[in-house]
C-alpha cells in the first residue's frame, strides 16, 4: 500500500479509502457496520466451541489423550483470536468512513498483527485434533493411516508458515514504530492469504472425505446414523465458510474494490465459522456421549424432585380421605418407547469406552468410541 501524503497532513481528516461516486465519507456516523455480525457470529461459534470442548474432555480430564490436548490448544488460541477480532470490530465499516489516523495508532496495528499471527496455529490445532481423532477412533488399515499422516503434513504446511510471513510483512522492522507504514506494508502479505486459503479448502475437503469409506462399512442404528449425519453436516458447513473466505481473500489480493476493510471483516467472519466448526466436529463423538449422561442425570434429578414433592403433598391428605383408584394401570405396565429400544440397541453395539469401527481391509463391522 503506497501512500502519498502531503507533509504535516492531518490524518484524522483523510479517509483511508476513496468513496464511490455519490458517497461522502462520514467518520462520525459511518454508513453501515459489520460489527453486529462479527460479534454475533463470533460469540455464537465461541459458545458452541467452548461447550463442545468441555463436554468432550470432562469425562477424561485426568487422562487426556493427544486429540484432547490439541483440541484444548485450538480452543485457547480461538478465544485469543476472537478477542483480538472483537477489540477491533468497531472498525468493521467501509474503508472511506475510516480516518487514516486509525491505522497510525500502535494499538490498532498491534491487534491486526496479533490476530494474523494467532490465526495459523489456531486453525492448525483445531484441524489436527480431528485427524488425531480419526487415528484414535477408527481401526484403520496401513494405507488409510498414511493418508491421515499426509493430511497432518498438509495441515502444517498450510498454517505454520503464516507466522514468519506475517512477522516479516506486518510487523515493523528493527527501530521502526507501529504506525501507518507498518500497516501499509502488511498489504504485501495478501498473496499468502490466497495461498493459505486455497490450501485450507483442499485440506477441509480432504478431511471431510477421509473417514467416508470406513463409515460406509458400519452397521448402526437410526440414532447413530443421525449423529454421524450431524457431524458431517457441521464439517460441510466449515468447508463452505472456508471457500467463501478464499473468495474474499482473492478479491482483497486482486484489489478490485476500494472497500478493502469491508472484505477483511467478511473474511474474519468466515474464518471464525471455519475454525469453530473444526472444534465442534472434533468434539462431537465424545461430547455427544457426555451430553447424554448430563441430560439423563438431569431427567433423573427432576423426576426424583417432582416425585418427592408429590409424595409430600400426598402426606398432607387426611387419613380418612380416599384417593382415586385407576384400574388396569401401573408404572410397570408402560412399554419402552422406540427411542429406548434404539438406545438399548446402540448400547449393545457400543461396549463401555470401546467402539469398534470397521477396518476396510477385513470388512469387520463393529463400532468403537474413544
């Protein structure tokens, strides 16, 4: 971003971008803002991610395995990334409604740099936890394992180079301040955004397809099929977000619009959805089992509570009073529901803490839970 400014220019009165024809810059009351969308979508994905990770790790908090550690690392970095985005979301407006002075403050430039540095490791750990989960969850043949190892290498190549690239282009060099010049130089890093976005889409599709051959060989009940469908639907949602982010990064690099800032915050929204989806997908297999325990425990508590209250009310009835009788009914005569039958059948397929999945080489058909 080459800036040609007159000497001693007042940056508080110069717009950061040229407005389109018929539009006037308005620093006091900007026309349109993405801040509600940024905070709303980011907070929603953060809540779902935190809840999923807590449910997934609560059951074995004293015996965490590799996928748990990477999932927790991804969550911590996701919280840090989201905080950075929330802190600069007041600037989620059109480029021509932003004074150049905003980019000349150390706080703004440092926060933009921080979110760029955190982004790579943040998504790396979130997607790594899915790949490690495949290794832990499925009984795989040697070929499939090598495909997973290849995906892990692609994950490294996609996200870790962003740290040196961002540090070189978006941070001031020795002796230079965090100012407008440092921010302007960061635009030269937009080509890496396109490369990283392209690799991210390839990796997401790769991870999506990887478990399909194994899952197709499973024998499972209706409830289990619904659970797997939910996982894949969430993963597909992440792929769509990743693809949209790639399109926005391409538009930023091509420079086809003067509204650079608007595109940047649209990209931020897509990235938060993509990363949140990865954390939720990696948590679902164990989080769903723990959620069932919590729900059943809650039902049991409220059932016991209501029964005790009912007993208490009955105890207040005078001894000479007659209670109504209901012929032909007893609690023991109630038949189990279809849902109960499905759950019993699933438990037969799923021994405690073990769920055997099909090895495609032997076509064995059993289920295994981490």
